[in-house]
């Protein structure tokens, strides 16, 4: 990928743009915390060609939520489980809303 190709991905939330060190600094946490989130399978960073972990903005938002819970005294494993359940609930609510919209009667058509 050339530098020109990379510029088009700057707005992509799933693009793994951040190194582990940069991600930890942005979150105000340690690299060990990010490794623990990976071990708990909350986030799975992509690997560079050299094998280094790379994080996306989406993954950093999840990690920030985990840090918030941990900072309030929640054990890291529990924090990860809470976030997974929150995500599953949000997805279920989205699907339910789609089903409701699909089941709504359509507007009556005007007589011809």
C-alpha cells in the first residue's frame, strides 16, 4: 500500500492505524492493559508485517470503555464481558427495530 492509498483510509474506523505504544498513550493506559484486552478476546488487533499489534479507532473506543469500567473498580474480565453483552444487546435491539419497521403496514395507496 502506498502513502497515497493510506490517505484514503484515514476516515476508516476499522483501519489499524495505531501502534500499541500510541494506542496506550492515547488511552492513558499501559501496553499490558491492551494485551489483557486481547487475551480476554475483547479486541483483536491486526498485526503489521513485522508482527506488531495495530489498533483501529473502533478498537480504541472499545478499549476506552473497558478502561472506564476498570477505573471504577470492575475487574478486567468482568469489564470485557459487560462490553460484549452491551454490544450484543445493541445488535439485538437494532435487529428488532428492523423487524418492526418491516412489519409495519405500508401507507395506503391513492385510488387510481
